[in-house]
C-alpha cells in the first residue's frame, strides 16, 4: 500500500453545520430528463419481470444516461428497507417475504438486455438470518448458469457484521464485491444510524481475506458535512483494507425530509480527489459530481483489471 500523502488527525465528534439556506444546484449537476427509446423499453422490461432497480428507488440522476446505454443496477429482495438512512430515498418499513422466483427473472432481464456486466444490490434485510446473502448467491449462480461470460458485481449491505453471511456472498464468486462506506466516521450515527463505520471497514477487510483475488470496491458521498481532511482519512481507511476500486460523488438530497447538502464540490475538487486516491494505491478511482457506486461500472472493472 502506498504511504499516506499527509499526516491526518481525526477530528473530534461534532454535528455538521447546515447551510443557512438551501444551496443552489450548480450547472455541472444538471442532467437531461430521461425518456429515450431504450429508457422506455427498459422501464417496461422491469415492470414485466416484476424487478426493482436502485436507479429508480434511489432517484439516481444518471438514470437517463445509463438506461439509454442499457445498463441498470438491480435491487433485489423488494423495495422496502429495514433501515432508515438519513440520506436515502428508498422506502423503509416491514419488507414482504422473499420471492423465490426473483433470481431467475433477474437473469432473464440480464439476458434480454445483453449485459456484459451486471450490478446487483439490495435493500437491507435485517429481518433475515443472513441478511439475504443466500439471495445474492442465487442471483449470481443463475446469471452464471445462463450467461457465463457476463461479469457480476454485488453491492452488499453490512449483514449486521455476520461473517457467515459474508462467507455466503464471497463463496458465490462475484467478480466485484462492493460495500459502500458512504460517509466519514464522525457523521455515521447521523447519516447511517443502522450502520457502524468500523463494521463497514471490517467487512471489506474480511472479504479480501476470504478471497485475496476478489476485487473489492467502496464509495463515499461528498457534501454531507465532512471536512476535506476527514474525507482523506476515510479514503485512507478504505485503502488500508486493500479496497481496489473507489467511487466518489456528490450527495444530492432526495427531499426536504433528508439530510441537507452542506456544500457542492467542484469538478476540479473531484479531480484532485481522484489524483489523491490513485496516489494512495487504489487500482481505479471514479470521481465526479454525478458519480454513483455503479456509474459506468462496466468500465471500472475493465480499468481495475487492466491495472492489476
């Protein structure tokens, strides 16, 4: 691992200072409204196969671009989460029982779309013994059975720290295992009350220990109230777990009921974060205002593999 660029101290806990008034969205965050032919076709496909996407449920700003390129991130195990993160637009409450036919329908969608790389994520299912790890494994297996040339990326929850659940997910042999850190340690209790910062790092470390050849990935949102040095500490914490791929993007507030945006990072600042991340030793860093965890994921795996 590359040596840290600077010696950083971890700031003492304090609440983030919200802006006095809502910040005006800068020009570089404006995107074209979705509605092209591929977008509409994919929307019909998802409804026909009774599937969910995080693109829709989390109000992703890139949905128009990605769906026009016939790329989507599937969200399994329903559209209701057992947690209530303060930045997330996904509904929370009591989920429905698991659908045993979902893995087959997901593989059917991947086949119809002709995907070379597929991303699978889920709501948190703390109501299940292994947090739904078996469903992740079933989806990977079904895609591999039907489309052995398609690479598979799983964006997993923390499974409440269950090593047994993580073993199930890793044993499915995804090409990339992703778990997003999301924010700095100081803001975890506020932004992600159901999660724990050390637990997220431990999951990524254990995944690499279970399969040293597995590509691991994580992401951080910018603009929740973190300081620049705190952001660099979080990046270094991820690299210390031997994480291979890092994504950095601007937090966008889904509604007035969610945490406010404390600042907008400029494209130049995201460029500097990318430079620093590469210097820390990440194989690939995707950094930009509109970057999300699975944004151009098919390119990320190619670049990370090429730099191995």
